């Protein structure tokens, strides 16, 4: 998708990108919210609901996909700072026997490797049978089915590892399930309760939740339009808004808003949540080269860095996609300047390019005034 910079302020240029994304057909609707210092501003284009013509608005709730991994990593690192966990703890220590009789050695896979996605554990989401059950009409049959974390981990354990522990980055939701399961064992609480106690309530993230089996989005939200993993541009967009998120859980099952995401990432990056030692660990990155993941990136513990925008600036954050929803939250390493963008449709190269173009405008201070 071609994007156009226009003269004037950042807001003018960003609005043009949003308008282009909708007019090109890349998305039914798109929003961006920016936080810089003590100021915020919001812009939108397109529709939250095609059938009614309802426009996209501030404070809408939406599923955030793998941006939830930043919350899981922050929760885990908070417990590391409190001494309940260590990043060198193994899966076997907290989940004894879980990996027995599989391709994996639980004594050799550490919590750090789970969070930086170098453990080599297969991604259960890519199991052929499980993946097929989430395509097209089959998704409607599966969307209210409840899975336990153990059930999904065991799907992954049928498959050989991508690589030896710590050897290479490979994206896998299984790793973030295991990390949350270790959190549960260390605290004696459900992961969602720990998340709420350590992050959501202290930061007053009232629009953010981990609903698991709750199938509806609990507040004003855009329709989530999806092609249901059919990978056919001609496939019709379907309403995928309602589903239970036990298939995503700690790896991608959260709901939030652009405003809450800005608050969380700003607090995380500015050191309000974690101690310095855990901050250092979070921002220690591994290469994603050769993994078939996003180009020009390096992955830390639940966050990643876009190494070079067109403007030459590095930005940090996370993003995620689910059926009919794709969001990206990136900004400065100190959290003072953050940008959250969302489209109410599936991930696409065109939407990602629009998000990066917005970031490039926001961080290209030499060409645009605030």
C-alpha cells in the first residue's frame, strides 16, 4: 500500500495514512493514539461496524493478540524481582514431569528462554490438525470450545523442537503458556489473578482484561472482521468478534484499548513496574534473523525492537493479531513517546506498512512538528 506524507503537523500526516489505509481496502477501520510527554491525541478513519456505518472512536475495546506477551513477561519479571522466580529456573523445577516422554528435556529449558522465545518448543498453534480447526467454517465450530493450557502444551509436545534450548529465536505461543504456568505454580494463584494484582489494578487499566472463557467483549468495541485464516484476498470478511480465548490465554488472549496500552507500555519502559536488573533483562535481545518473523527486529523478554525506521530511529514495543484484529504499540526506549495503532481486521503487510509509516512520521522530528 502506498502511503503519503503531507505537509503540516504530525496529526495531518498520520490522518492521511489512516485515510489511505481505509480507502485502499486494507481495513474497514483504523485508529491511532499517541502519547508524548504529558500530552495525548487520537485519530481514526473508517468504520467500527460496516453494517451500521458506526465510526471508529476513542476508548474502544479490542482483542490485542500477542501484545499480551508483554504483559506476561512483565508479570513474570515482577515476580523475579520479588524473588519468587528466577530467569534461570527450569520448566522441570516448577512443572515437574510435564515434558517427560516428549522430545524435550525440562531440565534444560529455562524461564528466560521461554520469554525470549529461544527454547525451541514447537508452537501448538501450528499443529496441522489444530490449525485446520481454526480455518474457515471450522473456526465457528471451535470458537467456543474451551481448552486447558495443559491440553495445548501437550499438542506442542507431539512435535520435535525447532532448535536446541537457547540456540535460536523461533516464535511459539507454547513458550508463553509455560511461563504463565510457572507463574501459577510459584504464586499458587491463577495467572489472571496475578496479572490483575500486579499490573492491571495498580496501573488502573480499567479497559484491559484476560477474559479466557468469556466470549463477548465487555464494552464498546469494533466488529472484528476476519477472513478466518483462509489466506485468500477474495475470501469474504466475517464477523469474528465473539470467541473464547483459551486458545490464546497468556500468549495472546487479552482485551485492551489504545489508551490502556499506551499507559502500560509507558509505565513499563519508564521503569515504574520493574526493578533495574529486570529492566536490563527485558531489553536484552536476541536476533530474529532466519526465523521467518518480522524483518529488521530483535526480540527481548516480551518486547521487541524495530531496528531502524526510515527516519533512522529505533522503536520498542509489541504487537499482535487475532481473528479480525491487529494492533501495534511502539515507541521510545524511555516510554515518553509511544504510539498505539489498531485495525479491526486481520494482520496484513499493508496494515503493518501503515503502522510503520505512522511511527516513521511520529519519530521523524526533523520533518514534522508536534
